[in-house]
C-alpha cells in the first residue's frame, strides 16, 4: 500500500487550432494510506485532471503518478435514472461481474449504515440532492478500492445540505477509512474534512501551499481553530490568485 | 418510507433530507387535457363536415371522392370483408414493425460499437431509404412469392431506418462522464453496454417505433399492391376498378385508425417501460 504519489506531473491538452493548454505543471501530491488530503484551488486549476490521473483515466505527459487502485466520485451523482437507489449503488459490483442478487445483498447493509434505509427502491428522480450524493458515495465505496478520488462531491448542493453532507461524509469516512483525495473549491469544506489541505495555483496548476489540520473531529466550520486555519488558507490562495 | 427507520440505531442518519413526496402522484386529467380532447374532436368534426359539403356540392365526381356518409355506409355494410382483410394487414404491420425493431436495435448497437461500421454502413442505410418501394416491391414478390414474406421485408425496410437513427442518437447521447465512471469501476466494454447504454437506448427505440408505425402502414399497402390475394391494400386495389371508391376510403379510414391506435399503445408502453425518459435527466438537485 503506498497511498498516492504524484511527482512533478505535467499534463498538456491540445486545444483546437493547436493551442496548448497546460493543465498541470510540476504538480506534487502525497496521500499516505488512510489519509484524507483536501485539494483546494480556483476553478480551472486542473483539479479534475489531477483526480483523473490518480484514477488512471489519463496519463501524465511528464512526471509520474503511482497510486493504489482508485475510484472516482464525480461532481454530478450520475445515478442511472432507470435503476433504483440500491441498484445504482450496486452498479459498482455489477460492473465487476457480480450477479444482481449478490450485488444487492452486499449494498444493502451500507444503506443501513449511511442513512439510506427505506430509500432502497426509490428512483433517483424521487431523491433529494443530498440523498443522491449519499447513494453515489455508497456506490464509490462498493467499488472496493483503497483510494477515493472525490471531485467536488457537494458543489451542486445548496448551502445547508452541503454542510449537512460534509458532517455526514466526515462520519462516513471515520466509519470506513480510506485514502482520500478530496478536490474542492470550498476552503471550509477542505478544513472540516481533511487531515491536510493542499492549495493549488491557477493554471498551470501545481501545489503552492500545504496546511496540516491537526484538529480533533468532528469539526465545525464555526470552530475557532477552523476559522483561523481558513484565514491562513485563504491567504495562501489569495497570494497565488 | 422514512417512518420505518429506528430513531437511534444509525449514528450516520441525519434529518432534513427526504424524498419528494409528490414524485409518485398519479396524473389525473387536467383542464388543459380536457380542452385538448375537445378541440381534437372539433377539428375532426370540422374536417369531416367540410369534406361532406365539398363532396355533396362540389365539382368532383363521387367516384373520385365519395362523401363521408357513403364511406360510413361502406364501413358498415362491408364490415365483415373489411375486418377479414384488416386482420391480414394488421398482422403484416405488427410483425414487420417487430422485425424492424429487433433488427434496427441490433444494427444501431453494432454501428454504435464500431466507428468503421458507422462510417461505411450508415451512408448506405441512408441511401437505401431513397429507393422507391414501388420499384423493388415487384422484385421482392418475384423472389419471395405472394405470401407474407415480401410484405414483411418491405414493411421492415421502411420502418427499419427511423428506428436505427433514433436508437443510434440515444446511444450517442449517453453521458461521457457516466462512461468514465464505469471505467473507474473497472467495467469492461460489454458491461458498460449492458448496464448503461442498452437501457439508455430504449427511449430511442420507442421514438423510432412511433415514426415507423406510420410508414409501416403505407409500406403494407404498397406491398399488397405489388402482389397479394388479401389485405386492406389488396382490397383498395380491387375496389377502385370496380368503382367501389367508398370501400377503398373505408379501408383507408381503418388503416388510419389502426396507426393511431398503435401510436397510442406505444406511447402507453413508453410511459410504462421508460418512465425516466419523461423526467428531467439525472443529475438534477432539488
């Protein structure tokens, strides 16, 4: 188990008419096994590219990425509208060839544990945004991979639901520890959830600052220590924007 | 649903997030629906009224355009004959659309999976639609005889194309992010097809079948014209030289009503089997 190691990675996209867009340049990132690393940065700084590199969906143009098997939880829940909540979560198992019945039986206990009991048979259209993200998270867990790459999982939610879901995710990860790389543009979210916060520069993205969050859990965005750290992180972000 | 959950057994449970209670409300006919039906009826009455007036007082020979009341009379008097021939044509159309649906769906998937096929075969499919049926119908009769086989081929030929196009479009609209997600879940290509793309293609199949029904009915008439011993197309063909124009029109009425009924049935089946296609696509938050 080596968690995640991203070393001096460069990733260049060729736009139309041959213009080059450097998404990442000299990007370094470490996540020890079991560690929650929150990556913050402005929109378009290459955060999603970073996660796709970690998940093996893209290859770096320079540098290296070594990571334990990783699964992506995208910003949109991407639940299949025709499948029940339970079947949507079980999709992670079906994708690997587990039969329908066995996949459901494996997914069911996670519904109990993560506050989804009673919603197993609902279609995604009948679920609230927060519930849909819970189902998406259970699907991510069921992929059975040691590394979770979470791409702004709560960005599409309203502010109240987002706070509630941050608390929920913190407890879920305490319950089901994994190596996590959490990408977000919400500094508070990064501090509430992360063991460590990495600040990225605008494009071309690279890590420019790092803050250890040695605070007891559960944390709240109103805790004095969280607020103080938030100021430091905002300063770091402000310095690079 | 939420009341079945115990209060203290789940440390991760939090309140405040509930399913939308209105999500499964049955839809009752609303005032606009009633107005819609009423105006449809009015338009129909106006059309028949205008036709009646024109046929009775206009300059056209009733052998070319019979009045609606003559057609209604033919519908009643020839009902046994019409019904007998209707069952033949209806069977051809139903079987032809089913064959076209299966072949079109399979063809769309093959085209979706292979870029090379899409590049080479898709234009040929488009070209095949420009061949006038009247040209190949006699050829098919010469090859396949006077039985149901050439009719099925013709009906399937005309219905096949809309089904391929709409199914292929539905397949192409599958969210690329979802495909990416399935890849990080280690799904091989065929499992992506089975769990994501096939269900997503079903609404396309239904749209295509709805278009196909109308052309399938026309196809059946052409096919029977080219060589047959029964069916409403055959009836039309024999009624006209016998100066029984109202019987031919009665047959057309039945064909129209049949197409409308099939269309309605398909719309019902669509609501039943692909209800999600009528909701906003996944990913919305409330």
